[in-house]
C-alpha cells in the first residue's frame, strides 16, 4: 500500500468569525483587476493560487524544467481566504484551485474564463463520473477541472466505538461519549450531520430547517469535547477523543498514525467535496495556464501528487496503477454506494450565508 507523504492544509469550511471577516473584506468585489504583482503577457511566469501543501514541490520543478515556464506559488487555508485574496487586486492570479461552491460563486460573478479542453492531451485521463458530479457547480464542465475529491464522515477509535454505531449521524449525539466528540469548527460542515438527521438537504436555504438544525446542534454542544479544524486527526489519533467529524483525507492521515482508527460515511448521507482548478478571466497567461492544467492530468504527474496529498484522485490512469488494498480503501476512494448518497455543496445566497453565520454565533455562544 502506498504511504502518505504529507497532510495537505485543506481546511474544511470556516468558523463564523473568519467567515464574517472574509465576507466583509470581500464585499462588493468580483475580481482581481489590479496589475499589481501580475505577470504580463510577455512574462513567462505563471502565478498559481492553491491550498497549502496541495501540490508536490517536485511537480512544480518538473513543469518548470519541461516548459521553461516559471511558477510563482501562493497559498491559502480556506475557500473564503482564497476569495479575499483573489478579489483584493494585490496579485493577478493565472490559475487557481479551490472548493466546489467557491468555484460556483466566481463563475456566477463572471470572474472565470472558459477552458479549451479540446487542446488538452491528457484531459481524457479524468474520470467522467467525477466530471459529471462537478456539474452541480459547473453545469457545462467548461470553467473548471477536478483535482481531488472526498467525503465528510466520522473518524472513530474502534476500541471505544463499535462500527455499527457509526452507521448513523445520531452517534454524535450519544451521551455515552460525552466530552469525547470533536466537531468541525466550521459552519457548513458541522450543520451537515444535523441537517441529514432531520432529512433536510445540506444545501437548504429554508430558514425553518436551518433553525431546526441549529437547535439540534445546541442540544449536542454539552457533550462536544471541542470544535477543531486541522487539529482533529491528530487529537483522535492521540486518543484524546473517541470520534470526530472529519473529511476523508484527514481520516486517511489519522489511520496512518493509529491503526485502531476507522472512518465511515453514515447512512443518512453527507457531503461530497470536489476541489477544482480554474483560470481567472483576467489572467495574462491563459495559454500557459492551460498547459499547466493539462500537465497535471498526465499520469506520472498525477501519481506524484496523489502520493503527496493522499486524497481521492479523479485520474483513471493513476488508479490503474494502484494496488487492490489502496483501491478498496473507501476512505480514499468512496464506493459508488457512498457517492450516490452524498451531495456537493452549492454556493448560498448572501442572505442565507448571513443567517447560517448568525445561527453559528448562537451555537458557539451557548
């Protein structure tokens, strides 16, 4: 089985305080129009914006050596931080990787260029099923390219929690595990278990449903050990909690640290996240950006990135090289049954975003 080399700093969504700051900073802005820090059309530098530790450094060196195009890599931690960077105008980015619902937002704001996949040599390596799943935020598959994907579920210690108990999100409300449950310090992630237990869509904008879910989370709060983001996997691996709400990549990382840990996506269903690349409409290096994206689809390059990030890859050529144990690991590659029961996050209206943030503040202040 391949060994994970690094844990990406792909944080799940966002605490309310950070969300409010980010949206306030971004208010009224729809694109990074400034020339400051930008590469001109004559310059052979590609400015890339990506999650931290989400691109193997050797891939950058390989691309530079093969093409003569220099990469300037900028990093961020959350989609909302990316949005603030992107719209601030301090740097003009040429190619960006971010989460599904944020891609949708920027497409709707007219900030994203179409990608000419007909000129790609390796785009056909990508799984058509993942491309189709991404159509929830890019309906015609012409603005973005899937990079990695995964699920939201429960990481648990098999010595403390029986597997059958994790088949339902209700385990996160079981007082047997008081002070041993970690939830995500993130609005949308933490609302998922509550909404699905109530049989509501995780993309609901119905105020009554949102308030019911918030009430359920307020009821749960007394038995929650902590609300974490990037500390979660380490805390469970160290034995400081019996279970946690986590993304599948963090679960795979934790399982490398502690063989007694397991991961499941409850029967009520969950979130399928897809991180994708896009090219900003005002990029000065669109041709080089397309060359870079095609390069990422190449089999050997995609394999290096997979071994570095250890999330589900949509690259079929990579999957053909993996051993049966890795392919059978549903934490990394969710089964069709799991995928059919998961939904991609959609971008909310500003009113709904404000309402969720208000409910989140209520929860955290209880």
